[in-house]
């Protein structure tokens, strides 16, 4: 797991982490405009699952010095969170809380992040 010209020392140095983090901020900001009744339901689920991708990468990356399979397990959990947030995005669109353009952009981004997670997990094997 090398970065161009340097060794990756922290999870936040991973491109997949940076992309997931930036997108989770975007999701967080957008969900703040959801109706009040959704703030502790759909909006909260979207925020939590989008942030869990980064949290699982960070925790797993820290454990890789002791166990690469453990890091792979955390990547799999991040993949699960990625799939979860995709489901919540569909709900948000179907309920009229986000636009089709926003839904399409987010789903495209999460599909890309999911693929990056799959590749990262494969590199650990």
C-alpha cells in the first residue's frame, strides 16, 4: 500500500478515505435541510452510514500492523456502510428530499468508493 513517493502512514492518506470523507460532509450538510421529523430518522441514518465508511477504514488501518485480515474485515464493514448509504439515498430521493441530480451524483460516487474498497481489500490478500 504505497503512495506515490511516500509510505501511507494514516488512513486519511488513502484516496478512498479522502473521497468518502468529502462525500460524507456533503451528505451531512444536505441532510440538515431535511424535514424536522426526519432529523432523527432518515437524515441521521444517512449521516451515520456515510461517516462509518471513514471510521471503519481508520480503525482497520490502525489494526493492520497486528493483522492484515483484521484490516480486510474493517474494509468489508466499510463496504457494508457504503451499500447502506446507497439505500438511504434512494429513500431520500423517493421521499422528495433530494433532487435526481443529487441522487445520481451521490450514487455514482458511492459506487466508485465501493469499487475502491473492493480493490483495497483484494490488495491485502
